[in-house]
């Protein structure tokens, strides 16, 4: 399994996630949730980590963190190892509970506190059995779910003393009561429409932020780094970027539509065009602005947005053909973008 790319520095923000081994349950009973949260708070204090929001689902968890020191890996290793030892000793078992190394996206400080926290808090209502319920019933499930920080951030229940709510709530009002109410309404908007994973719009999923932030990460931490083989693909993507022509050639090769035809607005194969739009949106944001991408495809900006929305709708609906096509094309892009070995 590819080793996730790690970027660590003092004051960094992260969206951290991990699943159960083989997608098995991580939390089987109330005591498991409580013990994990106890250890999350304990190690947050020990490693000087701020916990901004979290959500524990039966087979995975999400956490939004700030590290005061460059110590994310040590913090997470301590947390996950401690919880694994606890469960194995109690149940007289052995082996892994979590699926490999945790995933972590480094997050820009401007513009993502509310967006990411909302995405994390909506996890309980994205479960298939709950998605089909009426909005009011989903609102009830969201408000009654005990194993996330949503209730604490909205005043529905007292939160743990180690939870830092100020950063998420600061842009929602002038006093604590108003902030909690406005944030609750903001999250509940996600019950009426699909809320996209913020990382879906990023060209590199290990960094959540603007093109300027991605460039800063590349320049400050990655340009001179030499990592293990497992990290090289993502590292090379960050170091070299993706040009529009690379993505176009990969899409043409995968769809069987000539590149000159595929980039033209007169292309009759709408799915191929939508796939190309999805790819350039993911991979070319660091090299071209959205308006320039639209012009390169012979589209107005609104046309580019509509094509993007069609792709997101198919992804949100779980269309297997779309997911398979996106994966195939993405592999083609990444293969073309890697430097040749000498």
C-alpha cells in the first residue's frame, strides 16, 4: 500500500482520518467510543495538539487538528497504538484494528474551518440507511448523535474540556449563542443538498487549500525532499504539477476521442467531455485558473461550472461506471506526469 505523504510543521492544521482494518468496526460498544475520546483528549494535552472537531463512526473516524509543534505522526501513533492495546487486552485478542497508516490532509488556515468541520459533522447522516429519511428525521439523527463534536459546537450538549471550538465558530456571529445557532443552521443546510468532500476539488488530496497554499507547501517543504519509494508518486505530482496538455492527452487516450475533438465544445461525446472537465478541475488548478481552464475547453465559465456539477452529481450518486472511468483516467494522468527514470 502506498505510504501517505506527510508534511509536518508547527501550527499546521490537519484533517485526519483512519478506517478499521479490512473496513471492520473500530468501535463496537459505548466503552470503545468513550475510551478513544479519553485517549484523544489525553494525548492532545501531552503533545500540545488542538482538537477542533471530530466524528467517530463505527468503522472509521475523522478529526480536525492543529499541531503546535511538528509532531502529528508521533501524536497519532501514540493515540492509535494506545487504543489498539486497550481493545486487544480487554478482548484478549491481537493484531491490527486500524487499516494501515492514518490519512492526513494539511489544511490552509484561511477559508476551511467551517467547510471541513461541516463535512466531518455530516458523517452520521451520510450513512445509506439515513440518507433516505426525510429531512426532519435526518436533522434529529444529526442532533442526537453522541460521538461527534457537533452537539458541543451547537450548544446541544456540553463538550469535553479539551475541545477547542473558537476557530470553527468565530465567523458565525458576535457572541457564543449566536455563533452556535448560525453554525447549526450552516451544518443543517447540508441536509438539503449534497455537501462535497472539500478534498475532491483539490489536485493533490493530501493538501486542502488554495493554489497559493499548495505552492507554499511545495516551496517550503517538498522541493528538496527525497522520500521512500512509496511516497514518490504523490511527491512528484507536487513537485512538478500537471499541465493541461498532459491531462488532455491522458483523457484522449482513455476515451478514444482525439485530443483536438475532445477539447472542442462541438465534441459530441458529452461523457468524455465531462470526464475531461473533472480531470482538469482536479489536476490543473495549480497551473491554470478556472477561467483559463474554461477557455482552453471552449467553454464559458458558467458552462465549465455546469459540466463540473454534472460530474459531481454522478460521483455523489455513486455511479460505478463514472467512478471506474475517473480512476482509469486519473491513473493515465499520473503515469504521464511522472518523470522518466534514467
